[in-house]
C-alpha cells in the first residue's frame, strides 16, 4: 500500500501592520500622562508652554521627549532654576527695581499715616508682585449692613486719597469683601451687592480729590467668597469684612 505523502505545513506570515498604530497610541498616551503630571507639578504660568507641547505631539510635530523642558532656566547659567529661585522670581512678578522702590516709599507713607492716627488694628499694608495692597476694616468706614461711608470717617478716605496721587499714575483697584453671614435688606439682596456698593462708594470718596483721574480706578465686589480668615469666629469674620486698595505696578503705558 503506497505511503501517503505528508502535507507540508505552511506557516502563514503574521500581519504586523497593527503594531504601527498601536505604537502611536502608546506614544500619545505617554505624552498625555507626562503632560498631566507636569501640569500638577508646576504653576499656571507654564500651562501655555505645556499646551503647545501637547499640540505638537498630536499634530505630528516634535515628539514630547524632544520638546523643551517647561522648567524655567536661569539665563545666566543656562541651568534649570531651583524651586526656591522660581518662587522668588514669580513673587517679584512685574515689580522692577525702580517700581519696587517707589511702591516701598508709598507703603512707608501709608504706614506712617496709620501709626500717627493709631489705626494699626484697622488698616494694614503689604507689598507683593501684584503691587501695594492697603487693607481697611469695614468698621472703619461703614455701619453694619450699610455701604455708605460714614460722614465722620470720610477724613480717613480723604487722607488716603492724598497718598494715591502719584507721578506717573498707576492703576488702582478698589475691592469690597464681606463675611459669610447672609444679608437681605430692601437695599441689598446679598453680600455680593453690599460688597460691590461699598467698593464703589469708597472709590467715589477717593475721587473727590481732583488730582485723581477716574480713568485710573476700577471697583469690584467679592462678597463672602475671598475670606482671609475663618468665618467660624467673630474675630475672623471681622477680618473678612474689609475694603482693599490694590495699587498696581507700572505698565509700559505709564513708565
């Protein structure tokens, strides 16, 4: 009986074309996780740069590993700045040396006025990259639940207005804040309404000084939503009820 011939086993060639899109997906996922991790590790000022890197990856541009590091570099050494140096740089913000000196001098004048009038518990100042901030407790200017500056306290606003006269002028933001105790009156339906009107009315008193240009000023109300202390105590609520004057760094228009 003739022997049957064994059939030769032919192995089919494995189609490996799927590896290409699979590798692309892995690359994009890796890029996504790197970007998300980087976003959680740096401040918002780097978000734009990270977004560009992410767009480049998805648009087929430069790979994520080839993109410039989002960590700021020291221009003098070319090395990455440490966290402390970056923080120091960011805190200075737009304050140049001359700007810093001018605002520091203004702060000293305001502090001298506070000391001379024994208002240390009612007024305070702080200087940061955003500018010079003057904080005024609400009980210095207003009756409870009122947005009208008390006639007897207009003198304080008038004296502060004199200190606001600067050459060159700067942008000045007046902001009103309250505690979280609800308010509902015939005049003000919420803390937000009250805070806005306190800021506006205080700004109007400042602008009675003819040397101040209304163009430099703006007003905002934040209600109870920007506390600087806990609203769980009477002392904390008193700190939260305030008016703030933010004198901004000079811009290119008034340098």
